[in-house]
C-alpha cells in the first residue's frame, strides 16, 4: 500500500521500499512498477546506494538521471531506462523505518519541490503505520508468551505433580506385591512415569525460556527453586551451599544440564533413599562447575531398573566433557 499509493500520488513508474537490515545494509522489501522484479529482494550496502544516500542525508534527495547517478556504486544494473528519481527517509521520532524511492522513465520531467514536500509527509505517516504494525506484533507476541507461561504453569502444577504422585503410589505398592514379575512391571511403570515427567519438563523449558527471547532467571535462582520444589516431596528442607560466579561463568547449555541433573538426583533421593537429610553443593571455579548431592539414606538400590536414571546423568556429564560418580558409605563407589 505504501509503495502503490506513493507511486500514484507522484505518477512514478517505479516504486521501491527499502528497510534497514543487519550490518549497515538495506533490504528491498517491496517494489512495483517498471522492472520491479530486478529490485525486489535485493540486499544492498548503505554506502553506494541511492536509498542509503537518503538515509545519510536525513532528508529527501533527488536525481535527474538515476541510471547514471554517481552515488550509486553498488548492486546490479537495475536502473536502465529510468531518469528522474527521489528517495525519502521514513522517520518516526529519532528512528528511521526505511526509505521510499520513486523513479520515472527518462523522458519524463524531474520531481519538483512541490511534489516532494507532500511525499515527505506521506513517508512520515507510512513510517508511523510501520511502527504501529510493529507494536501490534509485539503485543501479539507478549500475549503468546503469556499463554505459553500459562500452559507451562498448568503442565507443572497439574500434570507433573499428578504423575509424580502416581509414581509414588505405585512405588509404595511394590512392597506389598509378592510376585517378582508383578513387582518388576510396577517398577518399569514408575520409570516410564519418570521419563514422561522429563519430557514435560523439557517442554516447559521450551515454552518459557528458549522461545521467549527474554533472559530467564539465573542458575542460582533456578537451583534454589528446584530445591524448594523437592522439599515439598521430601518432607524437609535440604541444605544448599553455592559458591563462585554461578550466574555469569556457567554457559546456558551447561546450566540447563545442571538443573536437569539436580532434579533427577533429588528425585532419586525421594524414590529410593528414605533419607532425613540432604546436602547440596554447587560450586563454580577454574572453568568447572561441580554439583554434589549427598543424603543420609540407605544408598542406591541394587535392581537393574534403577540404573536408567543414573545412566542419563552420566551421559549428560560426558556430553559436556565432565564425569559423574556415585558413592555410598556402605559399599565401594561404582565410579
């Protein structure tokens, strides 16, 4: 609409709308009229283009022969047959939204001051329209993020808690089942629920942090929140010690793995340890992050089904170039 209306107002044969792009470049977002396809989609440096010259001038500029204008030194040949041209920066406040460029064929008269004066007003109105569109898109994005936050809360507060409670119920029933095959099936069902909880948690992270584009809470705060959540199922408050530049030195991906490992370790304590105290240490220094979770429980169970969670933790550590060890005061550590 911007290009078509401005071309109609000034009886131009070609209309071009260029928008700022990365790296001091301009992208031709729209073109209509004579040889429009040779302009549409071009990415040009600001220096060496007619539109860039208008941006640098901060006011309308004109040319009597755009096909041979000395200010145009970059880009493919695209002005053949064209003569008079005008480029107007689209400004709102202190921000330039783009450049509107109009051209006529060589035989036609040049653009006069009387014609470019209303074009400058029109360009300002068009820039305002672009700004309003951008704000509507931002409002829509905020609404989308709020909806994602709501979904994430529902997944956490409803789905995960119910699955966790169901898993705890099944585990309590295992001791009452005499047949080994039935006990093994129940334990496998508990492991399946644990895997489902992990999937939902990863979905929550995707909804909240990675897609939002906003910086989320730091690793220190997320660690405290994970411990607080575990305290509700443990029935007591674990002790926590944190040291070093946790929020600044730990990369984002490493922080994600730390939270996942902490959650899995505390989940193991709840399911297997029958502990009355848990100590957590998270220390960052010398290019390393060390997470230690210890409890006063009975140690790790012997049946093979309990190893899947530990294997996952070991793989997470190895993926980051680290290692995991599990020990017990009652027997030698597996390494």
